[in-house]
C-alpha cells in the first residue's frame, strides 16, 4: 500500500500548507467536519456554491465600478456579501481582501476598490486551483481504498 | 380509568377516553343533578337536568370534536361521566424542548435539540447551506428560507409549528430586526424563540436584539460549539419561564 501512504502523506502536507499560507482557516475545517454519510458531497457542494456566488458578485462589483458615478454603497453591499460567504466557507484570504475592500468603499476610493477587485479575482483563481487539487487527492485516496486523513 | 384507541379516522388522530366515577358527595355531583319530582318517580335519563357548567363543558368538548356524557345509575342518579377527546398526532418536538438537558462533551449528542423545528433565514447561499447543516448536525429539523418575508409566511402557515427562528440580521429587503418585530407583534411575545446571527461586532447589538424581543445572539462566522452553547442557553431560559 505504498501508493496509498504516499497519497495520504501528500494530502496531509498539502492541507497543512493551505492552512499555513492562510488560504483556508478553521471555518473550512468545520465545513469538512459537517460532511457525513447523509451528505457525502457536502464540502464540494459548498465550495462550488461559493465560487458560483463569488463570480456573480465580482461581475456585479466590476460593473458598478465601471460607472461614471460609482454607487459605492452598492459595491459595499456586494463586498459585504462576499465577506460573509467567504468567512463561512473558511476562504480566509478572500475574506481578508474583503475587509480591506470595505474600507476603500467607505472612503469612496475607486482606485483602491479596483485594486481590491483584482486581488479578489487572483485569490479566487488560486483557491479554486488549490481546492481542486485537494479534492483530486481525496478521490485518489478513496480510489486506492484508503480513508482521508482528518485534520486536527 | 383511561382508555386510548386509534379511531378509524386517518392515522393522524388518536382518541382518549376518560371515565370518571361520581361518588356520593363528590364535587362532580353539582355538575349534573337529576331531578326528582315530589312523587319520587324514577326519572328517565332524558330528563336529567344538566347544570349550566356542564353544558358549557359539553359545548367546549364538542367544539374540540370530542364528546362528554353522564352515565346514570339505575335510580337515575348521575354515577359517572365519560369524556372523549380527539387529538392530532404531532411529531414529539415538544418533549425535546422540555426534557432536562444534559450537558455533554459533544454538542451533537445533546438530546434537547433532537427534532427541534427550526426555521433559518439567511439570504446568502453559502451561509444558509453551512448553518443549516450545522443545525442538522445538532439534531434540529431545519427549514431554510432566503428572506424575511419568506420567514414570516412560513411561520404563519398553520401546519408549521416552529420552536425556534435563527435569523440573519443583515438581510437586504427586510432585515432581521424588522422580522423579529413583526413576529413579536403578530404572533406572540414569547413564542417562537428567536436567535439572531450577526457579523456585527458592536457592543449594543445584544441590547438592541433583546429590546426587540429576541432571545439570543450568535456572532458570525457561526461555529458548531458557539451555536450549541447559545441554543442551549436560550432553551434553558425558556424552560425556566414556562
């Protein structure tokens, strides 16, 4: 079962990295813990839902920021929503960008907002890639007859 | 004597029959009294005069789709009273609220949450999904809605009997404060229990929530232990008050 051990080791290391680098936090652990026999795909479902919502919100923010007369309250409400859902899901980096984003909205700073929006996009892409890699490892472990190591 | 049987009616009902004995000098004798005319003739049961309070009871019982009647001794005196009431069978969430809560290490093994009917109102997809799952993990039966108005219509629907409302304060069209105000105004001062969920770190949020008639507050992001602790506290207070 050498390959299984390797995969499990990879999984543990990769997970540790994601936490260390602040891509995910304790809320993500909670989401993982909520998965059980009655909802075996819970994590994947929540994550997919999050990225769907994130993309919609990002588009809305971009549109609002393109206007001649930017409605910062609108932008702020989108950011607020993204902050809430990224927080629930444990997408720590995205949540942190949202915190900075909110201050720029309050200051009605268009440049600052646009920079934050760019950062949100960047973090979004990175997190997607990372989580896809994580889920792939999980599938491979299960396919090799093993169980997914639990994070403490 | 108490007898219980399932009627032929659809499965959702059960009939309970109470048989009571009226003994000499008992307080039930003034409920129904038989009349004797001066000649002491045996009276026919149709001429038993019913006390006013008894006919009131009879009226109430019949409105409840039950029945009540006096049984007579051979001499025409009231010797017993039978009461039949029909009850609709509901899931036993009521027991879950009032059974003694035992604190345990793991929140998800707490019996007092089992079967608890909860309505969750949160406009955000991800939050709704995670919080719903969290509450289900604790044993609750959750109905999730995405707005304040959906929450209010779910509460006013006769079939639904919710013990607890978990309410996101920052919803766009109707915020949690307004929902809570309406619930307290049009439903009841005490029921259902309302727990607010807020991202706000302001100190006076708690006060404001209490003034609106809410029973508890949880800070976002919601964690399992935090939810379990606050729900336990809220249920404990409710038990003490009722």
